[in-house]
C-alpha cells in the first residue's frame, strides 16, 4: 500500500513535470517563432515571406536578428535596411547601434560611419546619446573599441568637433579609451577648421594621457607648424620622429616641402627632395604631389623657367604631369601676363589626353579681365560650356569683377541677374563684389537694393556683405547709414570683425566725431578688438584737428597696449611736426624709428626732404638725404629728381 502510494506520487510528479515541459515545447514564445522564421528566410533572402510577418517586428526582435547574423554583416545590413523601409516599424537607436557594432567588427567602417551620420542628421540623435547606446550594447555584440573611434570620426565628418571631444571625455569617465587614430582624426579636423590653438591644446592633452605618437601624429604636428610658418620647428619635429624610430612617409616629406615652398624657402625644398630617398632608407621617392609643390613654389615667386625644369625632371623620373601640374603652370604664366605660354600649355595638356578644368580656365579668364579683354573672357566662358566643363562660382565672380573693374557695372548686374535666373549658382560672394563697386561709385541706393534682393532670393548676407556696406558709407562720411547697416548685421546674428570696427572708427573721424571714435576704441580695448590701424586712424584725426598732444599721447598708448607702431604711425607724426616747422623733432623721431627697427619708406623720405628743402641749407638737405640712404631708405625717384638732384654738382637729373 505504501509502495503503491509512493509510486503513484512519484508517477504524478514525473507526469506533472512532463506536462509542463510539453506545454513549453508545444506553445513556444511567439517572438521565438517569428525570430526563427526570420533567420531561416533571411539566409535565403526571402523578402516576400518576411513581408507577411513585418507587422510583428519589434525593436528587441530586430536586435536579436542583427546579433544572430554578426558573422554575416551584409545580411545584417540588408535586414536593417529592409526594416527601415517598412514605415510600420520604427527603428530604435539600440537597433541601429547593434548594426554599427556588427559593421565595425567586420571592418566595414564606411557603412558604419554612414549609419552614425544618419542617426545624427535624419534621426536627430546627439553624439552622446549614440555613445550611450553603443556602450549599452557593447557586450551583447562582442564589440571592440574601434566602434568608438568610428563615432569620433563621424562627429568630425559631421562638422561637430566639439561633440567629438565630448565623446572622448565621456568615454574616459565610463572606462573606455579611444585609440591614437581617433585622436589623430580629431586633431586633423581642428587643423582643417584652422583652429590652431585648439589643436595644440588637444595635442598636449593627448600626450598627457600617455598616448604614443605614430607617423600620422607627427605629420599633423609638422603640418600645424608649417601653417604657422615655423619651418625650423617643423624640421625639429621631423628629426625627433626619426630619433623615436618613427620613419617618415611620403606625406611627411610633402608637408614640409609644401611649407617650405609657400614660405619661399625653395633651396630647402629642393634639398629635401634630393635627400628624400637617403633619409627614408631608399623607401620613399618623390611623387606627383612633391613635384607639384615645387612647381607651385617657383610659380609663386615668378621663377617660371625653373618651374618648367621641375616639370621636365618630373617626366624624366616617370612621374607624368597631371591636371594640377598644368593648372599651376598655366596660372603662373597667366599671372605673369604671358597668355601665349598659358595657351601653349593648355594645348600640350590636351594632346596628352588631359582635360583642362575650371581652375585652368579661371586663371586665363582672370588675366583676360585684368587686361580689359572682357570679350575674350566671355568667349572663353562659352568655350567652357561648349566643352561641358562646368563653370564654378569663381568663374562667374571673376567675370563680374572684371566687368566692374572695367567700368561696366550695368553689364555686370545684367550678367549677374541672368546667372541667378538660370540657377547656375547663388551665394553671397558675387553679391559682395557688386556691392563693393556700387559703393565705390557712390551708388548706395543700388547697393541697398542688391542687399534687399539677397533676402528675396533666400540668400543670407555674410559679414563681408555688411562690412562692405559699412565701409562704403563710412568712407563717404555717411555715419548714420553705416550705423543702420551695423544694426541690421547684429539683428542677423553676425558678429562684427576688426575690419568693420576700423571702418566705423574711420567714419566717425571723417565726420568729425572724434570723441565718439575715442569712446569706441576704449570699448574695443576691453574685448581686445583693435590693432595699429585703429589707433592710426584716430591719430590722423587728432593731427588734422590740431590736437597734437593727444596724437603723441596716443603713440605712447600704442606701445603700452603691446602693439608695434607702423610706418603710418611714424609718418603721421613726422608729417605734423614738419608742418609745424619742428624739423629737429621730426629728424629725431626718424632716428627713433630706425632704432626700433622700422626703416623709413618713400613717404617718410618725401615728407622730410620736402620740408628740409624749404627750410634748411643745401648742405643740410644733402646730408640728411645721405643719412636716410645709409639707413636703407629707397628714395622716391620723383622727389629725388625734383629736390635733391639739382643740388648735387654734375648730377644727371634723368639718372
């Protein structure tokens, strides 16, 4: 009896467990069924069948499928895109981040970057929100730190360098560290934005964390120094990298060579090219970029024959000139006024199978407009269009400026209206050119009308637009109109720059509001928005109004503000002393000028010699002339022939 009771209880227990297990197998979770169905059909890309179950898709289900296909990233991405095309299914940031992990793990970085940028642009997710989602799904997707590098890179590509830095900092708080590659990308973006001071701060911070620099880091540092024209420091970093066992690449050499060429240090550039192979262990040879840097450098200093020699040497080394090579040479000859040579090079590049681009055409069109041959420039524009070479904004702007420069403003306005009507381009650049010439011709009504047309066309005036109008009004003493434009600029959310402030100071001084100009400068000093031109403008106004003591007090203020006086500063004071007959003081001020390392120019020379000729003996005039020449002054020829030469015995006036 007991045995049968125990047996019956045991049998019941077993049967009970079997019943529950059976229920679990017979009634599986609905999501599991859908998950298995999706996986089975996704392998064979049976989208029609999957369309039937798409209404049952959830965010968690999408995540499961993506993770299931980690080893088949293409299928995971296709599934993600398929889900995204279903309007009934809203992809969550978590689902997107799961795909990003899968793509990064399979080294499909471009696809991952596209998804991250899409989250920021289309979905409106902030980089920090994306970061949180990536960190939360990091373990589930067996991801790697490279995913965070991708987020930093995407921020930079999106133009959000500040967000890139915030991502790096927040990762550190959460126990993750981006690689040196992410830092390099962040620093590179700062250089592209020309934010040099932020670059150095970021670089110092990176080094403080113990990151080991690689060749790309050194290249960025060298590039930053070259941008600051610190060529010796750049070379020092180059040698430091060698001592650290970091071998330079072709980019390293090209950065330094380009920096040297831009600074006119052609001897150094040539020396680096000649020693490139030896310094790299015969691993690196000059490429087309190297030669193009040299050619550009020689063209910039007018050594066109040397530039041609470099081009010939380039071909001897089996580096064929490219479109950029010819574009540089064409521009060099065009700027030198040798249009025949420029056209010869165009013919040569066409024979080589190279098609001249807009840069080549722009160089020749610009020179034709400088020479006043607007008909020739317009014919060249038509040739561009006929050959299906698309003109850019610079092409049209060059033609507009050429017409204005040659006094054909009405034609320029008609041409401008036509290209706007044809939707060929639309920006503030061409408008600024027209506004400048309209203001120069005192056609302020036309300039105002053009500004209004910008708003009508949906174009946003920039700081240059407002600055041009303000400067035009100020030069004509129309201070009230200038202030009105200034108010418009502030309402448009534009920040005035130093040029605009200097224009306003000049306008106030011209209109006789010297005290207001002084007050404005005092305000600008608080924000460090002033330079020597600001002070020179006020100084000139003081001198013209007879406030000599204030003018000389201002010269002391300039030095106390840490600004170096310019030629204009000294010439203004010397001129007023000469007018007052204080020649000895004027001479002493000239000597002070020389002591402080500023060589008097032809204006200083003319002012002093004219005054000495009127008030001093022949001997004193000749002695002072000799003194100035010994100090390195190049005499003004007209002044010398008229005033000094007749005083010298047996001197040929025409010499």
